[in-house]
C-alpha cells in the first residue's frame, strides 16, 4: 500500500526509515535520473529532429514501446550525419547533474558503498558523468562515428551493442556477484520502463520523477525535489 512519507515522497511495501549501512551498492540510470536531459533528444536537436526523436524516447520510457533496442535503433537512424561536435555542445551547454546527485553519491561513498551507472545512453556522456561523480562502475552504449559524423549506429562491445533493460539487470547482478554481495544489498534508481528489470532485482527500488508505470512499481517514488531526498527515507 502506498503512503506519502513526506510531500512528494511516496513509499510502499516496507516500513521506513531504512539504514544506508544495510546497502553496499547503488545503481543509477543516467538520462533524466542522474542528469537533467535525455542526451539523444538533445543530439537530435542538432539535426532538427528533436520532436521526432523525443516522441520515440517518451514512448519507450513510458513502456509503450516494449522493445528498447528497436526504439534506440530507430532514433539513432535519425541521427545519421550529425557532426561529432554536437556531442560536445550538448555536454558543455545542456547537460547538468540533477539536484542532489552529488550529495547522494558522496554520502553513499562515505558509507563505503560502491556506485554503478547503467545507461541506455552513450559512453561519451556516461564517462564524463562518472568522472564528475567519482562513480565506480558503468555500462552504456558507444556511438559509432566515422569521419567526424555519427553513422546512425552503435558500436559492438564485448558484452553486446545496446544496454537495454535486460542488460541493466544483468550488469547489476554481475557487479553484486563481483562484490560478493546479494542483490538485496543494492539500491536501484531510475525513471523509465527500461529501468524496471534492475529495479526488480534490487533490495530497494527508487523512482525519480519517473513515468507512471515506474512510480507504481517502485518501493520509493521521489516526485518532488532532488535525488538526495532518498536520504529522508534511507538514513545514514
């Protein structure tokens, strides 16, 4: 049963408060969770196709398009020919950490926790966000670039080519095994339908300004304020 723990903060399925010391890992989605934008939509803006790409992104995040890989390939195809310089412009001019991101990550790390970023977005941005927040592990997609322009595809990596919901779940479980911890010692935070598989494995699932389907299934929903509002429920 859902209950409002505080204004804009909903909990269900457990009795708050919890203790941060009970968890060893926190996993974050990137776009619209750790950061303020959907990077692919902003790249599309450079091609004059933001509305078209953003509509597919929104449908995928709401769970209306169930095949994330297909939705990403469709969006990437619309980005073919966009200059690589557009990536730098998006990072420098548009990408910002969401409120409370640094406070939450720093607090978790101070408690000895490890931090994982798993994104259906791109390493160009994920690597920079990891550096900004001193994140320990990450998985995301590599944009294929030729002659200084996007090819409209992603590059193959040793684990595959597209980090979808199944891959996010797999990566969470892999890091838990690598750390020698149980999945119920992990927290997973996200906003879109492709985050639900990893959120379902974690001991604590958190929806951040999320789509309705995600809010309904999460144990905590932060609907107002910053990421650090998690610390109102999971206390140091």
